[in-house]
C-alpha cells in the first residue's frame, strides 16, 4: 500500500485501484477534530463522540478527493453477512439499514464504512464498473461475507469473478487476534479444509489469521486478483483506531470507495 498525506489527513491506498482511477482510501486516525479517546479522525457516533465532530471528520475525508458528502452511502454494521446493492446515496434523514456489505454501479455514489480492528475489504470490477466495500469481523468472516458480496456483484450486475480486484485493508493481525475455543470451533466449521492456514496455537493460546481467511473466501468465490495490506491495527495504534489495542475505548477509522 501507498501512504499519502493531504490536508493533515493520512490515508493508505492500493496502487492497482489508483491506477484504474478508483478513488479510495483507508484513513488513519490522524487529522480530525474529535477529542481523546476518539482522537482525532473518528468516523462513528456509536462510540460516544458527538455528531458534530463525526460530521466534520467525514467532510474532511471526502474533501481530500473533492467528493460531495451528499454522495455517501453507509450502513448500520452489525457483524453479519447481509449486502445492500444501491444506485443512489443514502437519505441521511432515514435510519441506516443493517448491512456489512455495500455494492454500487453508480459512479455518483461513494460507499463508506467504519472500522476499529475488523477487516475492511474493497472490491472493484473494471469491466462492469461496479464497486463494493465490506466489513469482516470474525463473525462476518465465519459467515463468508466476501462470498455474499461477490455473488451480489455477479447476480445483480453481471460481473465475472475473474475480473474482480480486491484489497484487504489494515485490521487486527494474526499475532494479536487471540480467540477462545468457541470461536475456534466456528472457524473449524466454516473453514474445515483450511485450518492449517488460518489457525495456529502458540503457548496454549489460539490465534486466527483473518487476512488469510478472507483471502480464501474471495479466492473460492473466483477472485484471483487479491492484495493484502498486512498492516496490523493493534500494532500501530498511533495511526489506527484499535478496539483491542486501545482497550475498548476508541474511535473508528473510515474507508471509502468511489469510481466516478
């Protein structure tokens, strides 16, 4: 990934997406107006920050790419696998719909999501001109949300999986994602043939590699062009909000994609 700073904000991008003209960014926690412990570019009101602060932070993020904030479509993330296909921005007067995956074929729509250790994934079809973003915490990873997103791109927009390009962004890394036996068992049920790749035990502690698990899901859905950032949010709390790294009291960083 390439790191860029503009207007005091720091964000990361995948070169392949940039080369295709896709406006996108995985924005760090730097450059916003929120006070501690949400300092400073927090994108979520659900953590205790004010609406005014979050709205200003959103404006700053969109301004980096000269995008109109009114173009945004975001969802109410609930750690599921539901995916919404939209051709219009979200009416901010209405309550956001529950969804952890968003897809659009409208270049005038900017898809937005918020993260604080969970895996952010963006997908783009340069042939059909369709973009997607999804939120894969461990429950969504177990539910194979990436498969649902690809299926929607195929069934609704006629995309071919071989044309899709995916980028797995910064999130909690395998060294820090420690789980209990009940979570391990869920991964065993969902990934019975891939346990050696995604699960390991160290000093009696169970670790899961969410990056590899989501990569496997995309590959099994037919996506072959996949890039992984390999940036752990827990290891880098100076740049990223991290629920585990900040002991539960923190903000959420923003990710968006727009191909207009």
